[in-house]
C-alpha cells in the first residue's frame, strides 16, 4: 500500500481506499461504479441518516444489544458530524463547498443502485472510522479501516437495513427542511397580501381568455395570489405530517428480523427527542412496516403537494410578467423593481429576471414530481429500489422552492409599483364594462353596444350615452349611467335594475317587503285600468 492509500476488504475482495478518507471500501466501490452526475447527497439526507445512526446506538444500548463503549463511541462520532456540519451550513446553507468539512466524506453520486445501500454503508463506514479513531482505547483499533472496535455493519448498522433506514431518511430529511419551506411560503404570501392592501383602490379590467372581462381591483388580484399560497401551505403541511410516521425496525422486509422487539418504538421515540424542536412534529413508529417498505405513497403525496405549489407559483409568475410587460408595447399595469440589465445588445432593456427564474424553478419541480411518481410506481414486492433519487428529488424540490420564494418575495414582490393611470385607462376602455348593462337593458342590447364600441373604438360609456330608444330618447339617463358605472361598486357582488324611469340599486340584498308592495301597486294599477 502506498502512503496515499490503505487496503480494505469486503465480501468481493480487497480495494485501495484513500488513506485520509473516513469512508471505506463499500463507498469506494460505489464511487467507481456511479460516476454519473457529480452531485452528492443533499446535506439534509446526510444529517438525517446520522441522526438515525445516533438514535439506533442509543436505543440498542438501552435495550442491552450494544455495549456502552461502542455505543458511546458511535454517539460521539455522530455528534462530531452534526456539529461540524452545523458550522458549514451556517455560512453555506447549500453546502456547495464541503471541503475541509466532515460532510465531504459522503462521496457517492445521487444516482446509485441498490435502494441506497451504498449511501447507508458510506454513513456506516464514516461513523465507524470516526468512532475508532477518536474514541477507541487501543492504539491498534484507531487505524482507519481496521473496524476492530466499531464495525460498520455489526455495530453502526445494528438492527437496521438500508430498506428501513433509507425510507426513514427520506421522511426525516424532508421534515428537517420543511420549516424553511413553510417560512419562505409565509414570507411570499405576506408580501403579496401587503400589495393586495396597498392596491385595493386601483381599479383595472379583468381578463379571461386573454380578452377584456369585468372590472377588478389590483388589490383583489394580489389578494387572490396570496390566498392561493395560503391553501398551498395547508396542502404541503398536511402531506408533510404523514412523513412523521417511520418504519425503522422493519429491517430487511418489514418483519423486524434481527431487531429487539421494543426497538422500533424506542428508536422512533429517540429520533423524536433528537429532532422534535426542529421539525415540530411527533415521530411515531408505523403499525405495519411491510407497507412502509414497499410503498412510497406518503413521499409521493408530499411531492404532489410541492408540485401543486409550484403550479400556483408558476401561474402567479406568468401573470406578473404579463402585467409588467412593456414599457411601451405591453400591458404595463405594474412595474417590477429593476435588478439587473436585461440585454447584451439592446441598451436600457430591463427584463423580469426574478420571475423568469421563478418559472424555471417551478417547471423543474413539476418534472421532479413526475420522476418521483415513476419511481414510486417502480417498487416490487417488499422494496422500492428507486429511493436514492426520490430522496434527492424531494429535497431538491424543497430547496429550490424555498430559496426562490425567498428571493422573489424580497427582490421582486416587495418592490412592485402600480401604474394607476394605465390601470384606469384599461378599466374605462374595457368592453367587459358592458356586463353591468345586462340587468338594465338585457344581454342582446348590451351585446349590440359592445359590437358598435369595438367597431368604432368608442369607450363603452360613450356608446351607452349615444344609444337611443325607439322613440329617440336616451337609452339611459346620465344619472343612470353614472350610477351603473360607479367604479367602487363594479368590483363587488350585486346588480342594478330599472323600474320604469327609476333605477333601483340591488348591490346589497333588497328588503322583500318594499319589493312586494311595489309589485302589489303595479298589480292594483293594472286592475283599475
């Protein structure tokens, strides 16, 4: 063996491993087998797995399955990783540069085989080597790769299988970062709601089928966006809660072979103690661990909730891009804050770059959800071997949604300005205004007015002023027109009716008694005639 390598042995034979690596032979084989994307495991999955191994050591010690020196060594090794990772993640939340940090010992590509056995063994080997080097009493036991004191399989992996740790790791890791996702969602919803309040007096035209529709305030538009996200939050949280039920203790196929009868319940309690403050949910053991092994339905439901959020976010981003289009040839109802020049050839051009980025994130999330769906369907019998990419996809979905919602809220939504004059112009010119005429003159007559207005380019109100009855008198008086087209009432429930030459407002429910009297009066008048 050269000074740069050490020789380790597994069931397939010997292999040289970098001498300074905490990972071992099985991780090294996986590195050689899967040089696919260059992407390594999400830091949340690593931390979740380390928490699982720590909880297993505590539980096996409590149940008398693991001696105290080895259990303590594993627990302390896990704490070393968790503490070192916390330092890195504080300055680099995405852990882009892991060099010099223990997280850089998780070396396997996210595209790997075997349901995550490679990743599980990577974790077992790192913790075993750390435990031996730092806490073994005999000098001979401290050498990396010796495993004579703490063994990756016999001790770190005691009462566990990849088949119960990986689905649990997916659940726990996503719960660990869910508070960040919800916080970003709350921030974005809050900024949209503030704009809803700020713009509540700004009236414009609604649009359906990309054509003029009835009036709406810009405040109603933004409040509608905010309420979409409020509902999305409920969906994401409710789906997330289902991830708090775990199948640890099921071992290979869900039956619990090689685990203590009390292990499953105790290890779930221990994980709950370790993570309850962070995730805010109680961790419980699943009553049927066979089901937990072969079904990824809970993970798929969580993915679907994230996809639904992305669909709403993408739609909102599209609307904001269209509303801000211009500056001279677009809709231009709002101005987005300029954050960078938009063109390398067109001087002065500013593009809606934050929202364009947002759209790309949302499209990617939708695609990742499709991948999760395919993987969830691909399980056979007692195991789904597609779990490693499900883990990456779910965590990546949460990560890019969280970061993008945060920067869009802070660097885009917060700085939006309404172009009130433009909005007013669209309101006054909208053919959708004619809808208010339906209860006054009927749909057909209103449609004729719209047809003339479109042909002549005349605003609806002017066209109504010009309209005549058969006897040549005005179709509606100016007072009736002003009442009918009063901006403050056009964006609220209600309708207007004409009774002879008198206009009755029914925007609020009219009292039944006066209406009945009026009807009786008309009936009595008819009898006298």
